[in-house]
C-alpha cells in the first residue's frame, strides 16, 4: 500500500508518459486487491452457511415447553444452517396460533429462537346485550375460556355475533372486542355490544305477477311487513336466510297451482338511506298454467305389478298440475314398494311437456335404484340432548341398506319425542359411490313445563292446578313430572318418573307416587283419600305397536260420610287396599302423537283389580277399555278428528263393583257436563254412583281463525257424545239410570301465547237427562320454561 501511495504521489518532474503508465498500473493493482477481498468473503460466507447447527436454544417460552417448540420447527441439531429450512420453521410456528411473535438469530453455531406467546383467555364476557342472552351469544362464538387468544379468532367471532344480530333484524348492531391483560400472560375478553334498533320490513313488493296479486303472494312468504301487532314475532325483521325460504315458498306455491314454468328471477332487499327499514322486492316470471295429460306407472322391477300402486297416486288426468301432489305420490309409491321387500328402489316422475297446448304427460318410472349403504350418521344441533337419545330412535344403523321409508319413520319418531322444534334429515354422498352419509340437524326446544290451570264449577268451586314436568331430564330423554291440584273440595299430588330406555334397552320403566284427597266426592258429602305407588314396564311388539304392563298399590280411605248420603256410599266407609295388574296395548299410526292431524290409533286396556275392604276380605274386578281415533287433514291448516272409547267393568265372583271403582263421565271427557255429571245417581240423594258400562266420543274440527300466523291462535268446533250406565251395588238403593245418549256441542280457542297455551271451551248440552249436572264453560292457562 505504501508503494501505491508513492506512485500516486509521483513528483511532477517525472515525464507525463511515465506518470500515466504508473497510474494505470496502480488501478490494476487496486482492482485485483478488491476482487480478492470479495472472493474471500463469499467463500467465508459459504463455509459459514454450510456449518451444522450445534444447539437450538428457545427463549421467551412460558407455558409451552422448549421441546414442544422444537418439535414444531422440524429442525434438529446437526442440520445445516439453511435459509429455506429456517423459513419453513418460522411459518410452522406461526401456524400453530400459539405465538404472537417469533424471531430467529445465529450466535456462532447456535440457533436462537425468541418467541412471544399468545395469551390464554381467562374469561369471556358480554356487555350491552339486552335482546339476546349471554347463553345465546356464547353458543355462537368459537372462543372459550382456557383457549389461546388470537386476533384472527376474535375477529372471526365478532363477525359471527354481527351475523347473529342481523338474523334477528338488527343491522345497526356493533361489536367491539376489548382485552383486559392479567398476570401470567392471561387476558379477559369482553365483547362490548351496541345492539341498535331493529331494522324492520317497511314494504314487500312483487314485480311480474299477473295471476296472483301482491296480497295473495304476501300470504305465501313468511317475511311480513312491519305492524304494531307483530311485537311478539320477528317475521317483520330482515333475515337473508328467510328471504331464501321465501323464494322457495313462492316457487312451491306456483308449482302447486300448475305453473310449471314459474321462476323467481330475483329477491332483493334494499336498505333505506336512514338504515331504519328494508324494502323487499321479488321479481317473478309466472309462465303458463298446465294440466295433466296422460298419467302412467311403469316399472322395471321383477314381479312388481304397477297396477297395484294406483291407490298411492294422488294425480289424475285432467287435473291442474300440482308438484306437491306429484312429490307425495312419488314418496307413497316408494314407501309401498319398499314395504314389499324391494330395498333399493328409485321412483322418478318423467314429464313430457306440450307447451303449445299447455299439457304435461306424467309417468311414474320405477326402477331398481343403486345399492347404497349407510356409511355414517352425523348429528348436529343437539346442545343438551345426548347423541344416544337421538340415535336410539333411528330405524337405520351404520352399515344398513339405505331405506327412504325407514328414514322417514326415523324423522317421525324424532318429532314425536317432543324435544325438538325442528328436525331435518339429509343424505350426502359417502366415501364411495355405494355409501351415503345421513346428516341429522335438530333445533332443540324447551322440554320443561310449568303449567297452571284455573277453573270454577259448582262441584269443585275455585280450582287451581300447578304442574311441573321435565320431558328430557339431563338430556337423557327421561321424563319426570309432578302435579299439584288444590280446590275447595280436593287436593292431589302426583309424582312420576319414566325412563324410556331402561338400562339402554328397548324397554321403558317407570314409577308413580300419588296422594289424593277428595272432599265432597262427586258432589257428595264424604271424603276420599288415596295413597300409593305404581310400577310400569313397556316394550314394542312391532314398529307401531307397544305394550305396557303395570302394577299399582293403593290404600284408600272413605271418611266424614254424611248421614244423608246414599246407602251405597255409606257401605264403603273405612279403609280399602287395592292391587291392580294392568296391560295396555296401542297401535299408533298418527303423524304426531302430540298434535295429530293425520292417521289413526287403536288401544286396548285391561285391568285386574284385587280389593280388600278393611284389609281383610278379597274381591276381584275386571275392567277393559277400548279406545280409537282417526284424523284426516282436509287442507294444510284444517283437520278433523273422530275419537271414541268404550269400557266395561264387572265383578269376578259374587261381589259387586264399588262406587269408587266405577267409571265416571263428564268434564273434559264430555264437555258441557260437570265432572261425574253423567251416569247413574241415587234417586233419593242425587249422589253420583258411577257406572259399569261407558261409551264416549268426540268429533272435532281444528282450523285457523284468520288472524296472522304469528298470533298462534287456532279454533275448534266440536261435538261430544257419550253415555254411562249400569250399576251392580250390594246396597238396596233406588237408582236413576238411563242409557240414553248425551250430546253436547261447542266451540273452543287455543292461543299459544308467550305465557304458554291458553284454552277456552264453551259447550251446550243438546241431549241430557234431568238428573245430569251441566257446565257450559271451561278455561285453562299454562306456561312453559
């Protein structure tokens, strides 16, 4: 370098040419020196990059073990320092969601990993929510206490909460997450909510409709225009999912009316500039109306005669095309063919369109369907109800051949439980072409009931009733109920427990405890006290037939007998022990056991009663009761039902049927008459003695009253009829007994209010005897929790 400086500083005396040469030599020397330095650095760097990692040291970890961090990195001591491998390790660590920050650095041959852990959520709280409860909001979000906090998860839950509020018509709602830092790297997460006002539907318009006016189509959609009387409903708030359902309802409505070319072009919701209301507009294209031409049934199944399936077909030549009736016919044909032993069947409606004459030729084409087996059953929506409670109602099991009829029966059984307000069963393709996955989505409803009853009659005076029941105890499907009744003339306590699948077997078991005290029984001046217990066991004989066996013990006491009472009652004064063996068989084909609209049922009950007056002598009675009912839907909203029962009780041996064992008739079983208001009576004292031969029935029509659906008000018109006759008393008394038919008629209303069902019945006796006791008004109110 000194030499170079000498050259650069050469004296001016040196010739110019020589000085130029020296400077050129100097530049070459500098260039060579620089290139040599660069090469040496590159080589050093190359050697350094290839060196093996001797140690991986984790810094900053608190909850997470260093070995756990190393396992996520997929780099081990001995591996070379490689930029790509380190980049992959960085991405792996961030992908775990456990860390807020990760940094890598090298110290000699050690790799240092500096991590900052995400905090753990200690508690989640909601503030500012009035319309939606905390439990409902908690169900919607995915974050939970003791889960790692990340910004991404919080923002995802904020979106879910906003979607929930929008489904409830509150588009102005805001959700602001706040984080409160605690010690030990924990945080409290608070969602501050401003719910805002509801965004109501101000107007619903239709464009393109010519056959049906706007008012007709507004009745078809479930979205409603805002009105003052809809304060109990959310149907007048905008919900995008509800709008999708409305489009399908419009399509279904037009297809039922024969408009096979109908389509909904669009359904648009426009928010007003002030963001306080929505304007809904449906644009439709109605098309032409079609009639059915030729209707045929064709089958490729061996040994199946298509002619035998015509009773299942609901469509006929010359009728207006109705897509709903076609679908019902397809289902009915498939069910019938399935019941004949064809496990795999495919029924398809083939339509040949004559657009010029507006005629559709319809062929029900029956073919052997692809063999499909149930691969898996998935259940969602059951927060409280255990999976096994739902699975045990399935008529299909994983691995079984798929059957539409069995799946339909499964859906009916799930609805009959009364645990769910909605049951949706869908099938999706499985892992192979011959496999299917059954997806069951349920929406749970309240199964706890707190029922209040109130009434008044000349027999009982003011009457109050409180019932507590849980039909799905602890989500296990068990039924626990307690009923308390108090009036001026009677008090009653009943407690019962039923396990429908005792020991996880298809065997129901139950126990009943009761204590009842009647003052002035049946309007007579004596008291009756009954205390005891009962045991029950039930099982299925067939898919629709069930038998229940029972045993009951009751200790009865008749006391405070007025001297003016009938001699027949006087003779029964004192204690009596009763043992009852019972058998009940029911064949039930109703669509819904809770509120039947279609189908029928038949039931037979037999009781053998052992009676021990004063706990000494023994007498036997045999009692049998036959019941049945038939229900028929006239339209989707109107149905009629006819139900009746007949019973007979007789002594075995030389004894007689006691007053307290005889049948009674009246009250709810024969509206228009008081409880025990019909039947044999002591001619001198007018005391009710009960009867041995019973018959009663009801013909009732149920229909809407024209109010908006959200009011949940239905009416009924009914006529009750029946008779109670025959006595075989050991006492020598003069009896008024006439086997004549009693008939009443009346009207009733039921309102499923926010406070529970409220029922009112007004009935007038049309046929009666002079000694019958009548009652024209009945009222009950209840609530559920």
